[in-house]
C-alpha cells in the first residue's frame, strides 16, 4: 500500500425528518429562482413528488418537472432533459429520487452549458478538465431511496444505448451544492426497493473496505456504514414506517458513496455491464454478485474482515461474514444467482469485456483478468 492519495469529502447536507420543507431556502442558497426538478418516471405522479412540487410552487419557484428518466438512464434521457432545461429557461436542477433521478439530474445540470458530447467527459484520466466549469448549473440533490448515495457524489453513471455500456461521467462541480436527506421521503419504498437499495449501500461499504488503496478516513466510514446496514436494513425492510431505521439507512447510503472514493471492485465491475445489457436493478445485482466476489477476493481481504466481523458482532471472522452476507440476502428475498435476473451464460463474454473496461476494476484487491472474470460470472450465475 502506497501512503499517498487524493481525498475529497461531501457537501452541505441537511439531514432529518421533515427537512424537505427547507427546499425553498436551499434553492435561494444555491441561487436558483427557476429550478427544474428531475426525477424518474415511476416517481413523477406519486404524492412524495407532488408535495415537493407544491413546496416549490408556494415559494414562487414554479413546479417544472422532467421525468423521462429510465431505471438505467442513458444519453437519450439526458438529451431530452437538457432540451427541457433550456426550453424552460431554468437556472438550476433539483435532482430528486433514487440513483436514476439523481444521476440524470446531475448530468442535466452538467451538460446544459457544454458544447462537447457527454462521452468526452468520461472518468478517464483528466477528461473532466475538458468541461466548461463555469457553465455547470447549480444542483440540489434530494434522495428518496437509501442506497446509491449519488447525492454526495461527483459523478453519474449513464448507459450508452448504442454500446450497452455504463459509463461514469465525472466532474468535481457535479457535487451538489446542497443535499436534503429527509428519511420521511423513503417511507413509501416497496420492500424490494428497500432491499435492493440498502444492499447497494452495503456493497459500496464492503468494496471500499476491501480496496487496497490508502484512505483511512474512508476505511472507517465504510466499516461504520456496514454496521448501520446490518442493524437497520432488516428493520426498514420489516416495517417501512420505522423512521429511525429509514434515517439510519439514509446515513449509510451517503456513507457508502463517501467511502468508495477509496475504490470499488469486482462487484461493481460485474454489475455495471449486467445492468446495461439486461436492465437489472443495480443494487440487487450487486447483492447477487457479492458472495462470489467475497470468495474470489478471500486471500487478500480475509484478515481485515476478521477484524470487521468482530466490530460488527459477527462470529467466525471472514467466514462468518460471508455466511452473514448470504443469510442477509436470503432474508431480503434476493435471488441466489444471476440467472434469476435474466442473465444468460451466452452473454458472459460480452459481460466480461464490459467489466474489464469498467473503472471499478482498479479498486479490486486482486487483479481482474478475462479468465478470472469469466469464472466469476459463471460462479455468480
């Protein structure tokens, strides 16, 4: 491990039940007078979204909304969102929802003033410096799930609809100016979304904790994030109105996304191409891949998870942790194989190619190759 790294931490977060009422104040702080709320198709007509638009309208900020966002957002959604932003003469974006709404909303704010195509800003080297930073609109993020943590991230995942590849678009100014984390907004999540998003947060923490890179602050955040998921995801799943559990999971989601500055790994390298090709739910896909990846990385991570297991109150060290992960998946209705998500063995060569070019590969504690990834996909199938 090289004791060297580039570290950055999140933005201003207004956390607590009922704090969505402060949205108008957040808009004023961000300099927005005519915001565009960007969310996904499934949320557009729900009471949680309409009541948020009511808050904006009551403050004289209008109730403009763009909701043509797919579960795995792509460049076509982005083009339509930017067109809506420009047509409405908006001056900022409220990214609202789960990972898809948050990611697409941040990209609308990012791309509304750029002259180059979005793929020119992929998270490769210093490509982010190609952007006109002054043309990026202000962003307020309001998560309505507890998993992706995109509300505290400086990037978005956008699917290339032509190549079926998920690509990470990065710029430091994509980090929202203000985040409102109101656990009351997550109360209406159905059980399968509660499970999938919660396990997404868990996967972020597990992979950050496994990463070989040097970032002790993220390491500590990842460990405590795992504990919050262990203690509160089963409660949130059992009773969606448990506001304490919902709040703690919302914290865990932000912590997971903060922690994975340290790196992600094979779980995400696998789930990104799977989601792009088969349109699966990202967090659920992560959960299905996790047991196989833990087995694969065992030689490099067993010692540190021996210590983590003790902190988490799990007996049996690393082996006990692996058993716990599978039992947690089972208790939350997660399938035991990718085949149950529609993934086919004939697609594995294409998925391996996608995984090898995914930036998450660089954070895996063991080097990923065509051969071992092929076996990993087979093991997870």
